[in-house]
DNA sequence: GCGAGTGTGTAGTGTTTAGGAAACATGACG
DNA sequence: CGTCATGTTTCCTAAACACTACACACTCGC
C-alpha cells in the first residue's frame, strides 16, 4: 500500500549509481530529516512524510512534486486553496472529469492556456 | 478567521425560527455530536469538525457540502482522490484555472457535461 | 415554582501526525 | 586492524486533532 517508499527508494538508488552524493544519509541530511526516518520511509515502515518534506524530497530527487504528493496520499495545499476559494465551481468540474479520458482533460488544459476568456 | 461557525449558527438559527427541532441540542443529537461541542463549533471556540461530521451537518442544515467543507478549510476526500489518480493532469488544469473568471470555468463544466469526448 | 429544554464553560481523553536521538550492524578502504 | 560511511533498529515524544463528560445557568410554559 505504500507505493511511496518504493518509488523514492528506486529514484534515489538510480541517482546513486552515478553519484555517491545520493546515499540515504546524504539525501536525508540535505532534505533535513534524520537518516533513520528516511530509511523507514523508503521501506514503508512509517507513513509518507509531511507535504513540506515531500516537496523537498521531490526537488532533491528531481521528481514531479504533485506525483510524489499523490503517492503519499496528499494533494498540494495550493491546489486545495484554489478549490476552497470556489468550492461549488471546482467540485462540479472535477467530479465531471472523474471518468473523462486523459486526452479530454488535456484538451481542456490547452483550451484554457490559449485563454480565450 | 472562523467563518465556519458563524455560517453554521446563522443557518441553524434561520431554520430554528420556523421549526423548534433545530435547537442546538437537537441538531447535535441528530448529527451525532455532543451539544457542548456543537456550541463551541458555532462560536469558533474550536476548529471546524472532521470531514464526516461536517458532511452530516451540511445534510442536516441543507447546505452545500463542498461549501461547508471549504469554510472548514477542507476539500472533500473524493475530490482529492480524483486528483491523486492523475496528479499531473489535474494539477495543471487547476493551476491554469486559478485566475480564470467564474464564467470561464462554468463554460468548461458545461462543455464536459455535454460530453463531446 | 418547577420541570423541561435551551445554550455554555471547564476539564479531560484517545488517536494520529510527524518526526528525533541514539545505538547497532555491515562492508570498504588504507 | 581501525575508521569511515552506509543503511537499519528501537525507543521515545511533542503537538495537533476530534472529540466526550458533566456540571452550570437561564428561560419558558404550565
């Protein structure tokens, strides 16, 4: 159930192959947690870390923050804020898109980016 | 800072005018919390309740669940799940829409509902 | 005047979150 | 051999979350 740990461990080890600065201990130090804690995270012995720690980890491992947060069972707080400001609107849109195929959602993204409003 | 309590209190009192079954005590009983707790919630003496309790309260007071959750600083967990399943896609879309006017978002909703994908 | 119902104040409880500290075991190197 | 550096294990905890329990004070309707 803890996709998160395995994903992080794989990503880190892959970086570690070419660069010994990506040992568990050094990564832990750079993102500001204890080595023991990161070890437990990687092996799913504890729940995924806080949003803040997850973001530091994503940056360190050069992974997509939203993906890593998702693996940790979280949604970025800035996205939540957007939704909370117009709850009815966004709730409706997101539920509407729950079963839409990727390409349909992507089309909307492009549509909005080409901002014709 | 606690919009939530005031909103709930106003809604409940408004219902109470025409129907004495909407006393704080009776509402508390129906949604399954202690009266003292609901009292503190209404006056913002404690943080807004859990998602589950908020949803029962919304139903009881016939208010929009997403709005009430938003006032409580939360986002419905089913919306979060939708986002977590395709984080990159939805993160992009939502950030893109952060500053879009309501009518633009609404147009998307309609577009999707008329499901042309 | 008293019982039923109302809202409130104080205190305390169990659980979850998000880690830290320190010791331990292993292996590589010089 | 000694000493790094690596990953791991055990134990502990401070703070936040989500409430409950219960006594108190007030106000009606009869």
